[in-house]
C-alpha cells in the first residue's frame, strides 16, 4: 500500500503511518494474511463513528436553530452508510482497502458497507494521530461540505413518515406496504414493494433491502398523490 499517496488524498501527513494503514484493513484480509503485522480496523471504526457523530452534532447545534427532531434528521442524512460510502469513494479509499479475494469481487451492498466503515476508521485514525482539531477539519472538508447537497435534495426528509402523515391527514388512512417481488441471493437481495391506501396501490419502489424499497415506494407515492 502506497500510504503516502493515501495521505495526499486525505490531506493529512500522519506521525504514525501504521494507524492510517490499519484503518484500511478489513477483518477478512487477516484470514488470508495471518502474518500481517497490523490488526483489522473495527476498533478504529468504533472510535471514528463516535468522533464523527460528535463533530457533526456540534456543527448542527451551532449553525441551525431547528428543533431536535429536525437536527436528528439532518445528522442522519450526513452520516448514514450511503452518504459515507459516497464520500469514501470520492476520496478514493476504495483503491486502498485491504480485504479478502472474495470481498474484492463483491461490488454490491457489502462493498458500500466496507467503504462507509473505512471512512469512519480513517476518522478514528486521524483522531488518534492528530487529535480533535484535525479530525474536525477533515470532517468539515469531507462530510459537512455535503450539507448544502442534503438541504437542496431534501435528503433529510423521511418519505415514509411524510407519506404517513399526509395519508392520515388527507385520507384518514394509514398506509401499508406489501412485498410484490423479491429475487437474488441472500447477500444481494432485491425487493419491489407496493405502498397501499386500504386496497388501492399508489406506487411501487425497488431496493436492495425492504426498508430501501419501502422508502422508494413512499417517495414515488408522494409524487403520485402530489403530496411533496
């Protein structure tokens, strides 16, 4: 691993380069490389997750006067796995992940999960090596810079909650979700789910989990009903 190139990508020169290297080690890599000198990144990821949440929470508290529930939604939109995987790819962490041959071939949900975890592990490594202020600067550059995108695209809105509120207020009905179709192996399942008001199907949504398919169905349902 060309650790110096990774340092350039994230804009931080490490005192202890092994910390950054360890942040890139998935548990599966050690199963095939038992003599590898470093541990996997899970403990670092645990630390980075806490640092990330604190810095994002502090930023939102200081910059937005919204009530707690809305701030929670903002934070969730900034630090969810999908967003962190996107940021991780933009930085180029994908090129430096150390994982098993099997994991290398999986480009689906599992890879997204690994990328999100790797970003949290990098934050943990930065915190251990450089402290709070450098962690804050890194998170500000990579994560908090996405706040405008979150607001513009309304990623903070939970379409399921919004559809339910609108349905109860305008139709006096609580929506229900039904699986219409599912396919694929267990590790890469796909679902099509319909959203219904009583017996009327309003829309369908597809996703790689039931929750994602439900959200997509609710989002389309809002469009169909003009409740956006």
